[in-house]
């Protein structure tokens, strides 16, 4: 990414990197417990920057999906040959998420493989974060890329999460395929309600993605009304709060304790409200969404090592033996 990193020379307090609105407000809740011991700065945009955390530009940060932290710690994918061995976890925040794929009734292809095989010009709406990492990996398994789609006369663009995010494109039939995560958000309900056909990934694609570090998941029947059979996809679950091994134990202990004692407030802080307007009614329609999909439980269960300060709190609280 091109975002410049924060400078150690500018601020010597506890620096916490955030991204989306939910992570900012969630951080505000637990950071209040630290302010008595050290100044706190919340820095954005700084989502998915374990390199900044391990390098000292940040002290804590958020990673989504949690598997990105495992890749960084183990030296896979973007961190191949340069593992961040001092990366540590503080807490996991539950978010059941999967990659979805939906084809419009007028879509000129029947599956993802046909795009590359026939060099089709498709119009692809990408419901993704700023890295587009998962979409690039998936298209690669089918012999194409985002750049190819443009070269073949198609186009792709970022899609938001709201119910109305694709209203205009659907109305004018200017979107053929929607691909991405945030599977519980309103945009997918709109896609399903407009007759889009949901598809899964083929076994060979899943096997290739597993070799790259992803895990498989199933989109169950009825997850959306348009899904009539189980569909194979990749797992993109959980938000992870990360730090580095060198951060002071007492700071991370305090944060882990604050998270544990303020679970309900953090859950409430994760909720965002958006407004859409119906042309037939002069009143706004409210939509609520959350970066989490269930209550915070077993936040100490992470795929990378816990920071000693967090582990000490979880042991004292009786969660770890």
C-alpha cells in the first residue's frame, strides 16, 4: 500500500492503528483503560499493517481476516521469506465471513473459469478491502486477473456494503458479477433479491488457494434465499487485535483486561447505522451492521502466539491453565 507509515519521532505514546469505522470505535472503548498509564494515539488508515506493528511504527493494530496474521507470522504470501516472528496477538473478535460470488441474470459467463478461457469483458463489482488480495488470488486460480479484465474490455470497481451500494448498476444492468466478503452485509441481500445466481469455487481452485494459505469453508443452504445448495468457498473469518513481542507487558495486560471487562460496550461500538431512501416513500430506511457477527467469547483463542501480557491476564482470569 502507498499509505505512509507513522513516525516514531512524532509520537512516543501507545500507537494503535485502525481502519473501518467499527474498529475505531471499538478501540476507543478499550483504549480508555490505558490512558492513565500512557498517552494513546489512534491512527488511521492503518488496517492490516502487521509490518508497521512489528517494526515499531505502531504498537497495536487490527488485522482482518485473522489468517493474514498467520501469513505474516509464518512468512507466507506477502511476507514470503520475511516472517514477522515478533508478531503477537491480544484478542480475537468473532466474525464469521466467507467469500461470495454472484452472477447477474444477464451475465455473459456461467462461471469464473469462462472469463479467462474466453477472455470475456465482464463488469465486476468487488466487495473487498483496500488490498483486493483474495480476489486476485481467486482469479489467478482461473487463469485471469483484475488487469486482464480491463485489458479485455471489461471493468472492475470497489463496492460498498450497504443495501443500496449496487442499486444503480443493477437498475441499468451495468454489473455482471459481484465477488467479495462481508457476507452478512446488506449489499448481498440486494444482489440475491435481484435474481443473481450464487456459485461456489471448484475443488481445483480451493486446492490451489489452500496451497497459498487459505482455508476452505461452506456457504450453507439458505444463507441467502438465493442459495439452494451448499457452495464451496474460502474462509475469511475473525478480526484480530495484534501487537509485537517487545511492547510492555503491563500495557498489553491492561488492554486484554479492558477488552474482557467491556465486551458488551465493544459489541455495541462495533455497530454502524446507514440510511437509504426509497423513491416511493419520503422516509429513510435504517440499516444496522456490525463488524462482528456474534458476541465476544474465547478471545484468547488465536492462531498466532499471545503476547505475554495478554496471556498473563487470561491465566489470572482463569481462561488459560
